């Protein structure tokens, strides 16, 4: 392979891992098309496609320097919207940067929580209330005003909590629920992008697709892992959530929510053990994601052997990590024209990505695109056409179209 080819093969990892970051927060950016929600990627052997380095929103976005609050005396005791023992990452929260959806009034004080380790994450009521509005069986991004499958619980004084982007809904309109009662499961419906729960507090009209402006939650009972004191009420504005440039840098928060009374302090030993185990598992997943991010920052300066040395321990620790296998396929195997081995790693990545906890919005489309490249290299033009067509269907963005054209030009050149 030529020196130029190796150089641009290395460049692909940079866009790949940047894609992981963009995908993780992609649909939490305000967008009118799927194209803005998906990653950049580059040709294996041609110059990287150029995309804007900054997001330009389609409308002016307000920023919130003041907190819109409610009287704590009028709010119920809110608890984390997950069963006791569950640990989640706060991946977007209050005071989001302009250009992200949480810079909008209806989302300004919302919290987004995710888990990269649990195959199914139950969502439970943060306080007692009545199911006054829900959306189930959402089929497209616009469903439920972009919030997808959702439940809204009416509390006292006209306040309601929103639980959005659910996979499944387990309650019905008019049902009274207690704190800790299951409402559904975490999902990626509507304009979610990746799997997460969008959780927020509102007041006003409840039975419409859109939602009224958010309030900061004055006291949400949680345990910020790494902080002292155990379970304690925190304002939602106090949550440490990930910034757009590093989707894995937010705080980890545990829940004590059950059918029993709220807990303060450290709680029972059994609950502490479960939280400790959950924290360790999620932390390791985030460390791997951060490692891949760091790798992307120096992608152009790495050799194939350096990629191998970096990725081997990640795959050894997490053999089912789809991004690690995709990166290995492209940066270690394809760059050396080892097409069979590259295909095997792409197969592993595709299978691993079926785990809802490891879903990446961009991944399957680019797996098909790389399969198209392999087919062209082997002279299987019909197979290549099928793979590139499928890639465009899975990820209808201009970068896929550009990549496809570049690969056809590359393999048609004498």
C-alpha cells in the first residue's frame, strides 16, 4: 500500500471515533434532517471529505443565564427515574451549549441519562402521579413532537414530569402510579439518536405533542458517585453532565427509587454493593470510550502496529465492543489489504451493535460501506453495489454518497 494510502487510512479512525462522539449526542442537537445527526467519514485512500467543524443551527437559539424555578414547597419529593441500584451517565443537562437541543426553552433544564452496559433499562416514576399523556409505538423521528414514545405524569400544582424516547410504554392514560412504579424502558425513539432517557419537569398544557418550557428540578434525590454523603437531594442544575465535545465526561448517578420511603445517606449495604458493581461496570465502558476518543486525537501520527497495540487490550477486555472491532477492521486489516480478516471484524461489530446498550447510530451504515470497498477490491462489483446501496439506506447522508463515489473512482482507475 502506498504511503499516501496509509496516511489516509489512519485519517479514517479520526472521523470514526469523532463519529462516536457525534452519534452519542447527535440527535440532542437541533436538526431538521438526518444528515446533520450523523458522522463524517473519509475514503480509505483519498482525501478526507470536508465538513463544517461547527454546527450551525437552523434558527436562533436562546441561552439561559437565569434559572426558571418553582417553589420547592409545591413540588413532590423527586427521585431518580430508575430502579434502586441502577447507575447512569448524565450525558446532557442544564445550561447546554448553543446548538444543542437543551439550549431550547422546552429542554433547557432537562436531564439526559444513558447506560452503556444494561441491555434493558427500566424507567420508573420519579414521584407519584397520574398518567395524563403518552405516546406508544412511535414509528418515525417526528413522533410525539420528536420525543418519541413517552409518558407524562401529572403531579400537584399542575406540574408534570416527562419521560421521553422510551422503547416500550407500560402504563395507560388515567393510571395512578406510585414513585418507583415502572413506566416503560429506555429507548431511542423520536429524535433520540442513541439510546437515552430525556427527563424533565414542566407546568402547563400536558396533552399536546409539544411541551411547555422546563423548570429546574429543585430537589432530585440521587447519589453522585465519587462525592461524599451518599444519597442527597440535588438541584438538576447541580448535575455534572457531558459536554458536546466529550460525551463520556459526565457524572455517574445512582438511584434508590423503590416502593419504600426515600433513602438519605449511604443506605443498606446490599444496595451499596449493587451500586458499586454497577459503577465499576459502567466506568470501565466509559474508560474504553474515552480511550478510543484519545486515540482519534492522534490518529494521523499512528502506524498500523500502534493501532494494533492500542486496540488489542480494549478488545481483550471487551470482546463485544463494536466500535473497537470496526476500527480494527479499517485501521489494522483493510489498510494491509487483509480483506477476509477485515470482513470478520466487521461481522463481529455488526453483531455486537445489536445489543441496545452498544447501539451506535452511524455504525451499520459505515460497516456496509466498508464491505462495499472490500467487494470492489475483490472485483465483486454486484456485491459492492448492494453494500453501498444498503449503506445509503441505513445512513442517508452526503458523506456516504461521497465515499461511494470515491471508491468507485479508486477501483476504476488503471
